[in-house]
């Protein structure tokens, strides 16, 4: 039987799966397609780390490793939903919840001092941050808004806040002494093995990472962010925000950049509360309370300190004395500095741009904001957008063009700041990258506390990226722009390779350009204001940023993007959109039994997954299922059956019912397979006849709290009961 793997992840997407997966399995089964699940949730990955401590019933296989192996084969057909990229506070919260559910898991050791604690820490570190995507993404990314989605957005444009020409919102970035300006690049002339070593000022040596295999043609980067200049920069921006009377906010990615960005976040908090850390820094450190985990983590821990109330008041005084902080939740007093994972740059900056360049202040109103993005690698693209909106006003979703993306990410390409080649420097001296022969190929002078990182980008990934860009440019007859900066070391190496590999393809009649990110942004904005499309061809981090930025401006959300990863081994990975709003949706479900999560991304991914399966296996029924699902999704959008905005309208569960109804109607109407049409004619009739009853059953449960048995590890039976409240719909699917 042909097989699709549907991943079980976290938060709102996981809850939605309990409602939508029964629909998928019922429909796909008619084509002989088996839809299996694999648990790659944060809690599932944690459980898989400690089999020796758990009972037989509790143990889970390492599903992520299994899927990583599968992703290298032609048989791979994986639908991947958004998962938690865990910050340390999220990881600790998940561990605590699992312990309360009876899992004998060790605590996360902040400062391991024994071999056993170091082993526990090493295991937990494997699930922090962007641990899932690099394993599964054995190919480059093709992300775009499907035509049906774009047409719907033009007919029903989302609201964009008006812009003022005198807006004081701006981006602040270092521009010196940071990752971008200190980057050094080396292209391996042959297969080799590298070592990263810290050499102290006294001549002592400490191996930071050894036995790093590299392949011929692989692009290797090393760079450092100097924390002395970082601290000076942060103090200056805090003063600037106060002098200009605007909100202060910091925009990092402490989830994906799981090692580097929490450290930077900690420096931001120290800079904002210098007096507190001068007076009480030793007390906080002795209690294991680190600003890297965010202000909220410190405040929670103060209850255990004898002078905790005094320190708490000092933080309160520090907030009052500084510039007003951008707020995550002004009603609850949750600031931009409370939790590192609350303000993620690729989601927070587009939200600001969409809201007139404003963030929310302590008073619950919108205000101009200083957006602090310390590293200057890509901060400039956001300043270009802010300047454009100041000059030309808000974008118009009813007329604007699209910026689809071809992203370089195969085989962990450009995985910055998130893995075992990122370090907080242990002292003054230098960090060196050496070959097996002992030759130094990259070296940086460093000071204690500096953040040094390296990354790798394989030649096969770059070749495939260029090929995919040419393929997409020709297929869509759209200009394609490589966002690469010749003044940056890594990008300069890629520009040379891009030109070389473009020569291997027929590019006659195609417009393919190479521009710096800022130039490419200006070019793309000019075109989308004219209603024209432009393909962005970018590295991994910009892929992440742009596939939130442009969809949020165009569609109101990045969850409606089609994300296809043609795997190098011949299989397919189909991603379903972003999950940045997932936590708030879970909170609303628990409080009101109402789930606003929009599963459109799942609908889009399933359709192309079925079409891919049909192409590989020749399964004609799978092809019909995919094509009819496409048409059903178009009807779904036209009929406006996405989750409503308030209780009393259909939510995520209702949207699944209507998608199933329209899909059944399309299958009944198709003429390629009369037996299949006959089977679905009865289903379509039943769903249509019982629509009012089903909708009433789905809405009737709203308004009261829902018990799902956990946040990170919901109880399966309880969650299914909550997410499948229509006995009528359940019976129809069971019969199918």
C-alpha cells in the first residue's frame, strides 16, 4: 500500500490533527493510500531520549531519526506540521509537565557538574531550538501562495494599518563587530576533517569541536559577535528609545538560534537593568537565575530567595526608569523581555509592519517602536520595508504582487547559531578552524563571553538550489533574484558558485539577477506595489524571514503558504505553514473550547502530497484525490469557511467538516473514476443533508472550558473527544 507519513507535532496544529486526520484517512483509504503518523512533538522527542528510565508503555521510538533516514530515500512522502522550536524555558516546562504525568525524567541541569548530569544535558540539548527541520529538510525549499489563496486574498483583503509619513519606527542594528562584519569563509578544496579550537592568551588550547567532516566544494564559515561592543550598542539603543519617546523592543530568534540568541537576549536584559545586575547579579547567578532565559524566569525564581522581594522591586523600578517596553500582553504585564521565545523576529517584524509600524505599549495602545536587531546580517531588509511604508503608505493586499521563495536549506545548509558549532567563548585569545593537516583556514581574535559560530553549506545543496531557482523561474515566467551581498564573505563565495552553476542550465529568456538583500528588497517592493511577482532566491535564514514577511503582508498569515521540499533523494517533504500563533490558540481552546487555528496549510500540503504520490507510484485514484482536494479548497475559500473570529461561528473543527463536504462533492462530480464517484456521491449527499445538524453539534460545545489533559503532552482520548464533538460527522466518516 502507498504510504504518506503525517507528523504529530505540538500545540494548535496537534489539536487540529485530531479533527482533520480522520477525514484524511477515510478519504485516502479509498485510493489504497495508508496515512501513518509519527510523533515528532517536543514531548515525544523528550520521551525518546530516556528509554532506560521509562516503562514499556511509556517508551517511544526516535521517530525523528526514522524520518530523517526516510527523507533520503525515493519513497519519502512526509507531511510536516509546525513544531515547537524549544527555548530552554519551554523545554523545562515540557519536562515538568511530563514528570507530573508519571514520566521518570531527570530535571534539565543548568550547570552540570558530574558525568551523569553532563549526559542528561547533552541529551536534552538535542531537542532544543530548530532540532526537527534540519533533520527532515534533505532538499531545498519551494514556498509560494497557491493561486486560489492569492485570488481569495485579493477579493477579501485583510486589514493593513495606515502608515504616517512622520512615523518614528526604525530598526537599530550594530553594523560593526557583529556576525556579518566578522565573517570569514573557506571553500574546501577536497574532502577533509576540521577541528575548532580555542587558544587562550596564555597559549593553552581547548578543543571546542573536533572531527567535523567536510566535502570537496563545501562552503565553511566562521564568525564572531563581540559582546563588549554589543553591550555598548544596547545601552545606546535603550537611551535612543527613551530620548525619542518610542517603545523599545528586541527581535531575535531564540528558538531557531538556540545557542547564540538566548545569550544575546541575556545581554539585552543586563543592559536594560544595569543597576539590578550590579547589585544582585551574584545572588541571581548563585540561584541559577540567568537572564538568558528571560525576565519571567528570573521573576518566578525570586520567590525562593531571601531578598527576592527586594530584587523584584528593583526590576520594577528598572522598568519604570527606562524607555517604555513593547508588550507581548499589556493586560498581564508581559513585556518584550519576559520570554525569549515570545518575540521571534520573522513573525514580530511583519506584525509590526502590518500594524502601522506599531507595537503595543504598557498602556494597551499602539506606539512607534525602535526594533533592535543586533546582528546586521539581515536587519537592513526590514529598514527598507519601514522606509517604503513611510514614503508610500501601507501595502494593498487586493492589488499587491507576490514574492515566492526558493530557499537554500538542504543538508543543514546555513544552520547558524543553533548547533554544536556555536560557542560562548571561555576566555581571551583566538578561535581557530584547522584542517586535518593542521592548517589554519579561519581564525578570529576573541574575548571572554564573545559568541563564535560556524556553519557548513554543501556543494550539492547549492547546485540543487540554483537548479530549483531556474526551474521555478521558467515554470512561472517570473523574474528570480538571488539575495546575496558581495561585501559579505559567505555571500561572495556563493555568488561565484551561483554564476558557475547557472551556466549549466538553459536560462535564455529568463530574468535572473543577483542583488544584495537591501537592493533585492527595494526591487521586490517596487514590483509588488505594481502587482508584479518576483521570486526571492535566498539562503536559509532569509528563507525563514521572507516566507513570513511577504505572506503576512499579502495574505494576513504565513500559514496559507504552499511549502514543498523536493528531496535530493527523490522523495517529497510537504510543510504546512508557520505555527507562531499556535500557543494563543491552545489557550483559547482550553478556556472556551474554541480553536481558531486555520488548517488551510494542511489542505494545501495534502493535495500536493497526493499528487506527488500519484506521480511516483502511478496511483490514479491518489491523483484524483489530489486534484479534487485542490478544487474543494478553492470552494472552501470562496465560501469563506475558515475559522471565524469569535465564539458562535465555526472554528477549526467546522472548517474540517466543510472541507470534507466540498471534497466529497468534487469526488462525486469527477468522471475519471465512476466507481469512486459513486462511493462519494452517497457521502456527499449525507454530509449535505446533515450539514445543519453537524454544524450545530460542533458549535454547541463552545463557550465552556475544555480538558485536553496537558499542554505539551495532551491526553489522546481527551483531545479526540474535544476535537471530534459531532457524533453525526464521526458516523459518516466511520462508514466511509
